[in-house]
């Protein structure tokens, strides 16, 4: 029986080759899409699940309330050990502190700038699960000046050789390699290339931090004895704060407080609203992309259902014969269902092949490394099975349940009872297809609009022709680089040079300031950038009032501040901001290490990316800071100059890579997320419209096939091919119009919601909507070119003789 | 074998009601060969469908093989049908996607006959119909006469008590038509009850009894002397 079902199924597919191919290709494409998205979704939702104690681990965070709230992902140094001591349900804690954005690690002959190097407590390996390749993890971080390397970093330094006991230098001190661990999986919140024992940091560091509950700068994780109750523990943390932090704040006359809370490790990846956090995922995108995958699956399934419906009169005859010969209804249901399962399985196999082909491309798009082996993970296979069952069930149920119910006599004549139901069902399905496609095309345009808008906005500074070079912390190199940078100023191709603590547009630091307000000093966290006196010139930032920093004025380093217009407004200094008092490096009794006045006001510029609203910023004068050198070139060809610089660099600092990037590239990186959304959206949109177009093609072909007599008649009566096509196809265009009317408002609401996440959102204009409609109409029309030809070449006499 | 009493069949489409059969009574004994004739639209096919348990009458009673089937549901009719009745149609009604052997085998599949047994019986019946060499072909590869032989083979494979033929030669030339009629006659001689709807006096001449219908009623019945049969 099964064999015969299979045989008939295959033969039916082969007989209707074109329709089968359209169904299979459409389904395969959509299945491959779904699988790719499922892989991404599983990746996103599996963060840190691999830690054996994942259920018992939570991150401690703090909201610092000090004239403004900072909801920080980090917290202070003392809370971890104190909580462990006070709460028996807490078994262990581990703290991480970054060793710098790009830590400089070196051996005698090699040097690497390494991201994700952490100082960590020795309890690290009790809390989190890492797999040792060499060395004993339990004791690896017990001693100061110990370092645990990941396998790939170890290979960079030592190749295949044994690394245990080897020395690695960081910030002029030597560390001993005590263990090597397997590389951290990509789906880990804490990415790391090396862990250094926390006690490598100098005692003075601990002295300062242990006495200050507001020096937040550590990622702290707590290991509970059992899965923690977040709400209850957060309540306990309120008491904890009252017991320790409040008395300390009062003693130091600080009007501020902390609110501690915990987030379970497994939820951490989507906990993306905090400052100073590690790179995070966005649950909204998980939902959005899952929805898109579902849409595409629906579009492709509808193709299949519609083609089954279109062929149902042919199939009805078979039903009649089989019933006459004694087939029961259930046997027919099994037959149609198994055909549909067969087709879906074929589509799934082809889809998997597509996935295999697209895996690299998709990996680049999502910046996640996927391997073919990931396809065989149980959850992916389960998803595939679900898709097959869902699609096969949806697509097979009409012929299975409706056709099999026909009376044999009528069915044998191929006449389907005219209930109007089928026609309506088909129309509704096509309408859904068009609506979804239009939604996606319009969405693509709107997302792209927003990306273009952010890029084209005036940033308030000049980002062109600026090269940014990272200068090594290594003092011997730093000493050489200084004079060299000075000498570059004489080159005719160089316009000007500035040092700044960070490249603008790439983020800044935040410091606690006291500012003068209503005759009093009040505390406030404010963004800051270290600059020199050339910064404004190089960046093309305009000085609106007051003066720039000056080398001539000795006190500028401690006593001069330049602020932007936004700061003027937000601090309520519209009556005159110059000479207003500011402090940082705060000490008790209104004392501060740096106490001075506003000397200049500059125009607002976007030191953060355009996703964020413009914020107040303070420029601090630091003529000697040389983390980053920004070189502004004159217009013209400067590639030669860059080559010369590199050659010179290699002479000066042979072990240090010449790290440079152009400003506009740095800024572009800020939009990578939106770019990604935009590209994923556009790929899906193109795909969905293609699948829908395939379906349309098939439906019109089918309608020509079944109405060949009518076409012949119309031809005999003098109709042109286009007129005939219009009769057959006008309903599709009408439905496209209706689809547009449904999709447009949904798009509008949806995009409004998406754009709310941006500080600067592009106004939604009808243009994108109309463009999407025009493209869909053009595409629909172009699928019918073939049909016009087909009708034109149909011999009316043959058509009339047909049947 | 077959007893129809006061059968009526009415079709209703939207607001129009058509009467296909009206007060029709008919008795057919086992082993008979009966032709049903009449103008187009006289109700011949409707009658055949009711006889074949493909359709239920609107009124009257139908007794098949001493079972009252008037009020049987589709599933009950299907069960009786698959083991007792074979069908031959004017348009052959073979399934294009199945090979000759598979088409012929189908009734046995639905009767859940084991595979090896099916194979044997299909071979035998195809040989008998003279199309054994065509077993692996598909219907479109055969001539009309050959297709109708396949249809007959399929109709008789489960040795039905009754064979219903609806214009079995309607789509065939006279040569192939005669061959088909001879086959049917032979089956009748072997004991199968045959009921045939036809337009053709020639075909009807093969049968032992001819019933003429007009407007859904029997208007005449003539019994042929046994010697007249070929």
C-alpha cells in the first residue's frame, strides 16, 4: 500500500512537472529560510545554556542614583563577597573586570592587541563551565600574575608548543600561563581570549575599590545553591543596600543610592537596556525574524495549496474512479496526505541543500559561525519535522478532506460541486500572499530609508579624510611615536592632527561631575572626551562662544572645560554658560581633583551613533594623551602617505601592528545592526515576492489551461491576447490592490514602532508604499509575459475542439 | 438478485428540480444479460449509478442480493460495491498515473488481497483479455480498444457478481467494439450478471433482455429467445 502510494505520488508530481517544480522550489526556498532563521534563533536563545550551573547563576547589577540614574550592567567590588557572606543561599561569586578595550599582550617575539581579556576571581571555574586543554583549572587563577589562555590565543603565541609556565607581558608586568581552555562558544555572554587572576591588580586598586560602593566597574555573577527566585532576592538586596551602602553614603555625605538586582544568566543575552553592558541580543529581532520566516513559509505553502486547488478537478476524476472501485474515504485521505508529505519532504531535502549553500553567506550576514553539523542538531531536525508536518498538513488537507468527500459519480466527471467555497478560499489565500509580500517590500524600503537617513544626517563634525591610529600603551613605543606624530604635521598632505581619548562617534566615557546650578554644586554623570587643542580644528567642530584649550595656559588641564550646546540647555545655563563652575575627580566636602570653569561652548556633535539622542558632553584638556591619533588629510591622494607611515611605523615599533581606520568606516560600523536588519529584510522580501510571483505564474498558466475553450471562443470573436489575459488576470491585480490597502496601515504602525527605538527617525512618506506597490504590479505583470505569448499562439480551432 | 421497486431520483440544482427516474420497478435475476436503452437524458446512467450503488434513489426501495440497500450509507454501499460489482465505462476511466497492471490491481488493493495473490490474478486476467504484454504500459500508450480491455479486466478481477457497463463501446470503432462485446458476452456466459447501458441496437443484440426507458420510466421490455443470443 505504502509503495503504491509513493509510486502514485511520484508519478503525479512528474506529470505536473511545472507545477510540482514551482511548489517544490518555493517550498524549498522558504524551508531553507526557516532553517537558517531557526539556526539563528536557537543561537540567540541558547546563550550560556552550556554552563553546567547555568540555572543557578545570576548577574548582579546596580542602578546608581546620583542626580540622575545610571542603570549599569556593572557594580562595585565589595558587594559580591559581602552578599556571599550574608546570604547562605549564595554559594559563590565571581567578578570580572575588563583589561581594556584592546589589551596589549606580548611575549618576547610577539605582540597582539587582544579584545576580551578579563581580570577574574579564582572562583571563575567553580561558577562557570570551561573545559581545560592544559593545566588544572581549579587552581589556575589562585596566584596573582596568573593567566589562562583560550586555545586559539595560545596557538597565536606558542603554536603547538606547551604553554604552561610560559610568560606573557601585559602593561609592563609578566604573567605566567597556568592553564589553557577551549575557545569560548560564540553563544556566551562573556567572550574572552584570556582570564588574568584578579589579584594581579595592585593592592592599591583593591584598597580604593573595596572602600567605595559607588565605584561600579565590575561584572559580578552569583552562584546560588538552588535556582534563585529573582523577585525575592531583589527584595533582600534592598535590605542589603540599606545595611551597607546607605550608612557609607551618609558617612561620606553623598546624596545617592544604589538599587541592586539580579538577572538569571540564561536571560542575560536579551537584557539589553543597561549601560556599560557587554554586546547583547535583541529579543525583538528574534520575534521579527521568526515572524518573517513564518510569513515566507505561509507564502510558499499557499502556492502549494493553490496549485492543489487548481488541479482538484483533475484529481476529482481519480477520486471518483477509486471510490467506484471500492476505496474508502480514509484510504483516499491517506493517499492525498502522503502525496503532500512526499512533496514536502522533497522540498525539505532541496531546502537543506540550499541551506548548505547559503550557510557561509548567512554566517557573514549574522556574524555567527555556522557549520553544516549544526543542521543535524536535534532542535533543527525537530524544527524541520514540524515544518514538514505543518506544510504537508496545511497543503494536503484540502484534497484529502474535501475531494475525498465527493460523491463518486460527480467526482468521476471531474465536476467539483460549486459551493463557492473553493474560489473564495483561493482568493483569500492569494490575498494573504500579496499582503505579506507587500508588507515585506514596503518594510525593506522603510528600513533602508532609516539607515540612509541616519547616515546622511549632519553629525556636527567632519568625518571625511580623517585617519585614526591606535597608539600602543608600551611606553618605549609611545615615546618614539610622539615626535613622529609631531613631524607628520609638516607634511603638505596633512592638514592637522589631534589626539583624543576615543574616536568620536564610537562612544565615550562617562564621569561623575559636580556642576553649578542655582548657586549650588550638584552631582551629575556626564559624557566626556579627552582632547587636545587641535581637536576642534581637525573635527571641524565650531567654537560658538569662549575659547579653545591652549598649551600656553598651564591651568587648562585641571580648570578648563568646553561643553556642547546640549549641555548648556540641559544644565539650564542659557543665561550664560561661560565661567560656570564644574568639578570632577570628586572628593568629600565639595572638594575635587579638578575644579574649574567652562571656557568654551561648541556646536552639538554626535559623539555617539545616530541611534542615540544627542547628549551633553564635556571636553577635557589632555594635551599628552596619546591613545588615538587622528590625522586629517588634505583633499587629494594620500594612499602614498599611508604607505610611508606604515613603513616608518614598522621601523619604530616592529612588534606592534599598524592599526588604523578611517573615520567614516568607524562611523559606518555603528549602523551595522540596522544594515543587517535592512539586508535580512530585503533578502526576505525579494524571496517572498519571487515565491509569490512563481505562484502567480502557475495560477495564470493553470487558468489558461482550464479555460482554453473560453480563450478560443474569445479569439474567434476577435479579442486580442492582452484582452484575454486581462480577463484571466484582472482578479489578481485587483487583489494586489486590496493587499496593498491591508498591508499599508499594518506597515505604517509596525514601522512607527520600530522607529521609536531611534532618537532620530525618518518621516514615513507615501513614497516607499507606492514604490512597493509599483514594483509588485510590475513583477506581477512580468510573470504574465509568457502567458500573452501562449494565448497569442493558441489556435482557436484547436481550442474549440478541445474536450 | 436485483429488485427495484418504485424508484424515483430527483436532482435539485438551485431552484430547478429535475426528475431523472420516476416510479421505476425492475427485477434482474442472477446470470442475466440486460441492456438498457433510451434517448439521451432518459435516465439510463442514473439508473445504472443506482444499480451500481454509486448513488442512492430519492424514493423507492432497492434490494441487492437479498439485502435492502436503500438506506445504506456511502460507506456501507462502498463495502458492498467493492466485492460484488464491477464497472465498465464509455470513457474507460482508467487512472492515468497508474500502469495497466496497477489499474487492474486496484480493486484487489482495496479488498486487501495479499500482494503475491494480486500479482497472480492480474497476470491471469490480463492474459485472458489478450493484453498481458501491455501490463507495464500506461493508459495513454494504448489504443481505445486496449484501454477498454484494461477497464474490463479491472472490472472482473475480483470476480464480481454483477458487471455494470455504461456504453462500453461508445468510444470505440466497430471492430474493437465487437471484441469488447464478445468479451462481455463470454463473461456473462460464465455466470456474471451483466447490465449494460447502450445507444447501440447492435450492442443490445448481444443481451438477453432489453429494457427501454423514456423520461425516467420503463416503456418496454423484450425478452430474446436464447437462440438469438450469440
